[in-house]
């Protein structure tokens, strides 16, 4: 299918992937902040010009996911009110400010301020990007494009760890600020979401934007007509009625369960990579090199998901890797409890790689479901609330993990992760819907159909 662009005809898929890449550039900058603490904390400890406080180290790492919670809540209102494009712009400016604050920080107070401001942008970034990408993508390609933010986030984490190993932390901040500035400029060319325009009553603009992204084929025409019909039905309803419908409550409960994938522990490596590697491998390998290897592995895993999405049901894929993650965690627990008997560096590396592989798949796939589950007029709010749940769980995980390791050992921490992952996976088997290849309107309507079925019975 092709769309007219100036005097040329451009395949619509190119426009969708260009918009995805433009939105993903902002997610790249979020990856910088996500992985920064892993290399920042060891640098601060050695920096004679910075008053390092070991008691503040966990707060410097965890304040970012904590402020992500509030960023997500604000993001939902932001993009539902002013639009998906403007939302991207606001987050890019906030991210730029955070790197400048961190770069000029002279004490822990300013460092915490900068990290918390970064969290506002990072936390908001994922729901804003996913909602926008989900709304502009053809159902045939949506399972691919929704993995885009995870790819860019993984790349951002990898680059932040790589630069942090060779470049002083303040210089890293200047580099990240420059990338954010380029992001602000690039986002000026982003096109607004057609579904948001239609939901705000700007129907003519929305129809034109829809055709710009999706062309005028039979399938896209049918989807557009259904969207317009549902919007007409919603226009007579009040917000609080939408808020209390099954189309909002049920997906919110599902997203709440999806947020608990953060307790598989894989994202803890992004914040405490060097410390965790040193504790697990007892100095037998170089922590920095292994950290980069893990980052590369996670990056490769996301591409693996991207490739498999066309051939495997996303729900089945998600459930299988969740069980795989739980099993790998229990294997890791068994190894750590018998470390003296089976002490072997290659065995420990293999088990860790297995855990990171499954855990990385779980987190990336969980995020891809979020924007598909909510109705158009509440998608920003729902995704924002859902993301805030996820980041609050991440904050708890990042904050308590060092204390658990000190008090009870690594084995106890990974055992807790495994138990939570297993229980959560069993529940999701029954409540998570399949979304692959379905339009967003079809997914929304399915909640109403299931509710009518229950009522009739």
C-alpha cells in the first residue's frame, strides 16, 4: 500500500517505521538515564571533587524509578490533553534539563534532583511512545513496531554503560544532553496521532492523518469507519462513565499484573550491574566486560523477539518465556546455594545468561501489550497509570535488593523473584488476551462482548 508524499508515492509502512524511529530516538535518551547509575556510583566513589556518601548510593540509583511513577501519571493526562506529539516534545525538554542538572551537580542534593527530574521524563517516555506507536501502526506491523521502544531503550543502556567505562561521568552528561537536543529538533517533524485527533473531535484532521499513515486500502478504510462509529457513540458519554466501564477496568487489572514482571529482577542489573556481577562471580571475571556482554545480550534478545513476532502468538510467546524465566531463577538459586561444590565460572555465566535472556524477553513483551489494551479516549491515562504501577514495582525492587543481598544473600533474593514470577505467570495465562493481528478497536470491543456474555449467562 502506498501513500502520496509530495510528488512521490511512499509505501505507508515506511511512514509508520519512520514515525516509530523518531519516537524511538527519545526512548534512546531514556536508556541513558536508565543505565547511568551502574557506572555513575563507582565513579562518584572515586571522584575527589564529589562528596560521595555510601548511604545515599541506593537513593541515587532508586530515585529515578521512584520519580518515574509520578512521571507516568502525569504523562497520561499530558498526551490525552495536548497530544502525542506535544507530549514527546515536553519529555525531550525535561530530559535535556535533567542532564544539565546532573552535569553541574556538586553534592548529593543536586545529584538526587537531577536523577529525579530524569525519572519524570524516563517514566513518561515508555507510555507516551508506546501509545503513539500503537495508534499509528497497521495491525499487521504493530507487533513489530511496539518492540521498537525496547530496542532503543536497550541500545541506550548499552551506550551509557560503554561510555561510562571510558568517559568521565560529567562528560557523559554533556554528551547525553547533546543527544537530547538533537531529539528535540527531530521531534518537530513528528506527525500527530490520527486516533487522538479523532478522539478530540478534530475528525477531518484525524481522517487525513489516518490516510497519510495507512493509505486508503479496503482494510484501513473498514478500520477507519469503525473508529469513527465508536467515536460517535462515545461523544455522548461523560468521562466518568468511560472511566468506570469494563473497557477500562479490565485492562487496568491486566496491566497491574503485567507490572509484576519487574520482579523477575532482570532490570536490577541495569542499576547495580557492576555490584551484582562482583557478588555473583567473586572476582573471577571482569565485571565491566561482563556488564557490556549482558547489555549486548539483552539488545540481541529484543531483535530475536522482533523476528519471532511474525511466527509466534505474542501471548503464547510471553507465557513461555515467563515460565522460562522462573525456571532459570530457581536454577540460579540452586547454583548459589551449592556454590562451594559446583564453583565453575562457565556454569555461573551460562545460568546468568539464561536468566537475562528469558527476563529480557519478558519485560520487552510485557510493555508491548500495554497500549493495545485501552480504549482510544483513555489510552493515554490508562497507559500512564499502568506504567506508573510498573515503575513503582521497579523502584521497590531496586531499593530493597541491596538490603536483601546483605541480610539474606543473593540466593534468597533470586528465590523471591522466582516465586513471584511463577505465580504471576500462572494468573496471566487466564486473563491476558491475544492481541496479535487485531485492530485496537477490535480489542476494545472484545471486553464489551465478554461482559455481555457474562451478563446474559
